C-alpha cells in the first residue's frame, strides 16, 4: 500500500480520536441512571435526604442524613437487603473521609441487614480531604445486588490537601495518623529485602565484567548436557547458597520475634454483622393504598397510576409528591419544591392529580399522572427491558396543615407504545 | 568454572547456510565476542525484571489483587494462603528456565524483585497519587525472601524435587512472618464507638471506597475452626503444602517451555 495513503488514514483516525475528546461531555457524576430502572424503583425508597453544607474547606465537616425504606416488593431476582448490606457513600475515592455513620442510632462500621418495608434513619459524617467538586451520594451496598444509590448533591471543597488532619488513638495509647502511618516501616522492610535480593543476584554476576556469565554458561550446559550440568556449581556456590538459606530464615524469625516484642498487643482484622432495629413508622395504619392499574408511555414522558386510597386519619389528605428512583415528582398545587442544584432530580410541576382530595375516613379512587422529561432522561422508560414489569415508589400525602403522611406504592405496570 | 581466556566455547563460530555457502559470523574476534556476551549479561537481568514486573503485577491484579492492595484485606486465613499459591507461579517457571539453561538459581529472586518494583510503582502512582489513598494503607507486601528461599534451596539441593518439598513449602509458610513487622502496626486495636476494630479496619472505614463495602472483604471466613487462636500457623502449613503442589506443576510447565527448539537456532 502507498505510504501516503497510510499516512492519510492515520491522520484521519487521529482527527476522529481527538474529536471524541473535544466533543464529549466531561463525566462528572457516576452514571446512576445506567442502573436498571427496576433496581432503582423497587429496592430502596430514599427520602428527606440532606447534605450540608455544600461548600466547605479541607478539614470541615459535611453531614449526610435522611431516611430510607427497603421496598416490600424487593425484586425476587435480586439478592435481598435482608441478607447483607452496608451503608456507604458514593464519592470518587477518599476525597472525604468518613468519621461516623449510623442507622437508627447504631454505628455502621460493620455490615448489617435491613427488613423489607421498614423505616430507617441514617446519618453519615464526612470530613473534607481533597479540594474539588464532588457529587456526593448516600448509598447502600447489598451483597449480591450491588450499590443502591441515593439522591445526591454537589459539594465543593476548597483549600489544600496538605492541611488535612486526621488522627485517632489505639487502645494502647498510640496516636495514629493514617495519612503517614506505616510508610517508614514498609519502606524499611522492603529496603532490607531488596538489598539482600540484589546481593544474591550480584553474587552470580560478580565477575561479569571480566567473565561474562550467561552465554558461556548456556554453551557449557549445551555441551555437558543436563546430567553433568551441575558441575558448574562450585563448592563456594553451595556454601553461599546454604548460608543464604539460613540467613533468610534467621532474618524472618528475627523480624517476627522483634515485632512481637515491640508490638505485643495485636488483634485480627475484625468483621461481622451488626443488627439494626427498624424505627417505628408513624404512618403505619393510617393509609391503605391498593394499586389498580399503572401504565407508562414509552415514547412520551408520563406514567399514570390508578389507585384506591383509604384515608384513616381525621383530616382530608391530598397527594403532594411521588418519589421513585430518586426522582421527585411534585404536585405544585400542594407544595413547592425546587431543584437545589443542576443534578437534583426534582420535577417541580411533574405531578398532576385530578380530584386530589381524600376525605377523612373514606376510600377514594384516584388517578395520578407523573409527567416530566425526567421520566425519560433518567431512563425510567427502560423499565420495558426489565424482566419483571413492576414499579415502586413512595407516595406523600398532606393534610391542610401541611402534615405529611407517606406510604409505599407498587404494582404491575404496562407500557404503552403509542 | 573456566574463565573466558581458556574457554573453547568462546571461539567465534563459523556457520554455513543450507546450500553450504559460508556465512560470516557477526563477531570476528574473541574480544568482540566477549563484548557481546557482556552486553547480554547487562541487558538480560534488567529485561527479566522489567518484563516480569509488569506480568506479575497483572497476574496479581486478575487473581488475588485485592488481598494485597489494602491493609484491611491482609487477614490470617486467606492472605497467607492465596498470595503464595499464586505468586509461586513465575518463580517456578522462570527459575526452571534459568536453572536448566544456565544453572543460575536467580529466577525466584529476580521475579520477586520485579514484582515488588512493579507493585510499588502501581501502588504509588495508581492508588496513592491518582486515587488518593494513604500510601501506608496500600503499600505492597514484600516477597523477595520467598524467591530467595526457592533459589537457595535449588542451588544447595540441585533437585527440583527437594526444592519443591522444602523450598516451596517454606515459600508458602513464611509470607505472613516476613511481613509481620509491617502488618503488626495495622493490627493494633482501636475502640470505635465501643466496637473493637484494628487500625487497618478503621482506616478502611474512614477512607471511602465506594466499590468495596465492608462485607466484600473475604477475610476470616473458613471452616478451619478447631485450632482456636492458632489460625495463622495452621494456614501457613496448609499454604506450604499447596505451594509444593503448585511448584511441581509450574516447574513442569517451565520445563516444557524451556524446550523450544527455535532457541537453539537463534543462539
């Protein structure tokens, strides 16, 4: 092939490659909407999420708190949160350190398990470490299923990481700074063995400047054959080998016993499960909701549910919000909620509920429409690709004094392609 | 061994093509040949170190990587078993080649040095500089002693069988003891909200790893529970036996690979 044609091809490929960098958006968040719609809708219902403050300096504290309810209709084809779970944080690496975390007041340094349909309140305390702008999420990792990500907000950290401070004290009174702890010991240990290893190799090449080693030995062995090749090993080599063998074992034993003497109190790595009792749900027994039909339009941006709601409170209620997959569809006639940043998934006028009054003590059939571009941009329409066409979410109702009631709703859902 | 001055193998070879036309050798004098051999010496060991550094780091990453990446994964049951069982592969293969072809017991040491260099580079640039984890928490363990034990046993015994029985057993037996001067620092106890944890556990908890929830750590899980607190020696003995078997398998592989006939034609 003509060299000029090859050069043209290379130039064209280079232009195409470079243009992908120029034209593509910077990936700032974590690809939350890449998860299956069913996973996001029917696993954890996160609500009342707060992350504050949003702008901090290195060493400042950031608090994340809120509530979650594992769905009572957890997908059968996914490992349940009733197995093993862990409260975690979604950030790009240790830009923050976690100084504390609790669920219902129980410290969450261990793994745990949660019950379906129950209410939990969590809080996590972070300390800012690395300057930058981060999309911070609470998340719960479920063994066998993966991370279930909660709502997120952008947090900006200013300052210099060199100013970061973090220490804690062991039971023996030693103050540990994890930023630098153990480095000197590790380097020293490696240096000792590296020198010994290099000396061992250097021994075999000790006369290499005068007498090359590799090729002459190779040719000699070719001549002698494997049966007689051991003639190349001299008595000196045997003595050095045996001495090295003993020296290594002596060094290892010495290192071990000296360490035992200097650090007598050690314990094995700790692991285990800790139990978390669920909270009392203040809404238990106050609402009954039966989903009758649910439909979502694939080409469109809407989802509607017909349900029978029984109001067992003593005040009339109205539907104010439907929350699913961390997307909040708000009924602007009942409450006002605005997005707090560019990635806050709030459809401020995304919920439409005709005849939106459920009198006290009565049962009413209501159809609710969740209509917003978020339905599509957050890829909730990809529910059609799930093996179980079933939706889930949290419904929030309010009385005329603003008191809130909430209950999970879920049910079979049919797509409409028109 | 004879010196270069009187070694007949150093005579520059005369070779012919298949149709008996004489071919001129690349070297035309003893001095030139010695110079070529010195260059081979100078290049070979660094090449082995660089080449196998990358390969062994990759092997580690796709097999037992996590166990040695983080201090809070280096437990008493899994780390002492899986690490030597995998890391004995290249010392066995390369060691067989260097012994068989050169009678040089340097394969184990060279591959372990190369792995440790590669591991340090990876931890420093990837885990510390790029990802931001404290260097002490992700610093690699040392395995050079293990490679040296294999090599020393091989030169003393001049036998793969005995090297497997003794050298490979010690290779599997000692990793935890070799690294205990560092591990002990991370196993000091801490009270965190009335929960006893180690320094390693707490550091792992504090320095957030979104993709590594606590339960993912494969540590301390096993059925060998009848020896009380003597977990580590028991695991070390078991690891020793596993390494004996693994050593023989990979010596066989190394032996087979060393028999490539094309090597003779090149050299």
